[in-house]
């Protein structure tokens, strides 16, 4: 059996639900489940299904924040 591992550097997170994080290349991940979420077309709007809500890219940019740096105690 062959396996491939890929590492992504996460940069942004959703203000209201911090388990959804975006990588530097623009991919969305649910860090609680470890799955990548797909960008979808709903009607004529492009966005993501986050929970049961559809959030368009225009509205989503207002809700993003940089992931705060964590200080290492050592």
C-alpha cells in the first residue's frame, strides 16, 4: 500500500468558528475533522457551506482573521 502525506501551513481562521482555517494557498480545512472543504457554486454565488449556512466569498472575507501566534512557554 502506498501513502502520500501533504502538509499545509494555515494562515487565516473564521472569527465566529475557529475550527475552519485557510491555508496560504487558499484551501479551507475543518481542523476538528481534518477534512478539506470544497469551494462550491450555489445559484450564481461562489462560496463555502460552513455548517448549514452558505457564506459567499465577499461575505467571507469580512469574517476572516489571521491565526494569532501562540507563545511557547519554553
